[in-house]
């Protein structure tokens, strides 16, 4: 899609009195991001102004990073709050040929941060005190209210992530507080603390009445840690699947946990043995083993899930897509949790983009159009506009590839009206370009010949 470059005013230091650090971004009252020569200079400014340090960790290829910049950082509300309490800087965590001298001067510091704090999700947000000690962190696209809540949490020593870890070590927290910290630790790649907290929480939970097991927070921890049917919690997902689904709000949460247990306790290991011997797994034999303990539908679903992984390893795209389409038809995916996976397969593997050739199989294309209709509907309801426009693009481009040109133009044009209503300049430009592509009638998706040409 066309990239729209918005030239923003560069404000000089003199316009903001004795603020240290060159101001690199201020748009309509948004966050003031400053440029400093090094980390020591950042700390000096934070100490002088008695503020925390907010670091936006981004990459040049990250769409959610750009969405944060456009939708959140630029708002008056966010700008007013962060400018009052934080020294804000942006650090680029990838390297490109077009990087300027300032970006290059921070390569070393970025590498240290990346290694020390395991920054592998973008955008990531790190908060430090004026001594350079990390106190809080966050990740991923957040709307204005969520991001303000993140900032307020960072200001309170009692609620900061790293303060909570310290309180946990000192045994000052109640186990009911553990699930939220487990969720953060998992998101931040802090495996050690996630594991310890999970173990302690589950030990506490087994002493509680079973009714307390059926909370959204408890189910999340149980789901991530259950290993086999010998678990005390296993019966939750076999005896009361409807209750689990109702609590979590997922369409197949209990089914997903059951499938995970089957994989962990038997199927994954069995398939790996065949593959280590250079053989295709004996799918029929494995299916017969599963049907001894499970119904035919459960056995079939888990064989398809195992095949999905097998074909992915082999690079067998058509085999992978055939399994994926059948799984969707079986309602095997927990929705809306699996919507990002559905969108990725639809756009990259069926439409054809992101370095992958699409498929010409009309039945797979029709299946993708049908499931993306549902993804778009759920995205519209959850009010995350960046995600909504992403899946909308996938949907109408699939319609275009499927020769439903009028419908594709209708969906894209309605999306353009919504983007204009949001005053989202970037999305407006992208949609205008897509509409012109559709009207031109030219092929916009990748095919095998394109990949061979590029290689």
C-alpha cells in the first residue's frame, strides 16, 4: 500500500524554555518526543525535571507502531499526561539502510536494552526512573484510555510491574493478584516469573472451592499450564465446557484446552517420533488411538491440527491450507482469540502477499471470504480501529480476487467513508489506492512466478 508521509513541524529547544533534548515530534498537543545524545543525557534530564523516562520501542516495519503514533501519541489527552510526568524518547529497534546518524548512534544502547529486557513484541513501552532502573513496561497497540491507564500505573510504585515482582518475592501479595502478573510476565517473556507465579497460584487454587476455579483469570492460568488428564482441573473442560466458554467469552475455549492436553500428553510426541525417522506419521493409526478415549469429531480435529503443524514444517502449502479450511468448517478455532490467525492465513496464503503466493483454488478462496466476513464483524464490534481496517482490507481484496468486483468496491468504499469520519489520513490514502487497484482490474496478489522472479 502507499505510504503517506506527513511532515510535522520541528520545534526548536528555545520554544520550550530550558527543556533538555531536541524535540523531534509534537503534533496537535501530543507527546513531546525528544532526541538525546546518549542514555546518560536522558537520565540527567529526568532527574532535573523530576520525571520518569518513557521509551517507545518501535520498528520501521511495525504497523501497530505507526497506529500508536497516529491514533494515540498525537492526542491532546495523552500528550498532556505524558508531557507532565515523563521524559519521552523513541528508539528504533531494527536497522535499515536509510537510518540517519542519530538512529545509528543509538544502535549500541538499543542492542543492550533488547538483550536485557527481551524486547520481542512491537511496539513495546519501557518506563525507567531517573537512575535508569526499569520500573514498568507494556506492549502492543493500545487505545487512548488503555494507554493512559498504563501511564498512571507506571506512576504508582505499588502497581508498577517490577514493584509487583518485588512484592511477590517478599511474599507481600495475595494469590488472587497473581493472574494479572502472570499475564504481564508471559507477555514480556519473563518465563521464570510466569512459571513460579503459575505454580504458586495453582497450588492456592486447589485449596479453594471449585466454583472459584471458574473465573476468567483462573481459567487463563489453568489453560496455559495443564499438561494431562491427571490434572485436578481437567474435569472442568470435559464436564462443564459450556460454563468455561461462557466465562471466557470464547466460542471454543474448553475445546482448545482439551486439544492442547491431547497434543501435550500424546500426539505431539508421537508425530515427532515419525518425523525424526524421516517418515510421514501413520495418521489412521494415530486416529484409532485417539478414538479409544475421545469421540470421532475430537479425534479428527486433533489429527488435522497435528497435520497442520506437519505440513507447515514440510512447507506443503496446499496440504496446510486444506487442513486449515476443514478446521474452520469444524468450528475448531476459539473466536475471537484466533481471528489474527484467520486473517494471516486468508491474506498471506490464500490471497497471496507478505512474500507468499496465493492459491487459485476457488473453494479455499470462498471459504476464506466467508470466515473473513465474521472476522470483520467481530473487529467492528471491538472498536480497535487499526485492526478493523486491516481485516477489512483482507476481506475486500479476497472479494476482488474472487471476481466479486462490485462487492469489493462496495466494501472498500464504505470503509473509506468510515476512515474519513475518523480523519485517519493514512487509512484514507491506503483505501483510495486499493479502490484504484480494483477499478484497474490488474492482478494485485502474488503468484509463484513472482516469487521465482524475485529469487
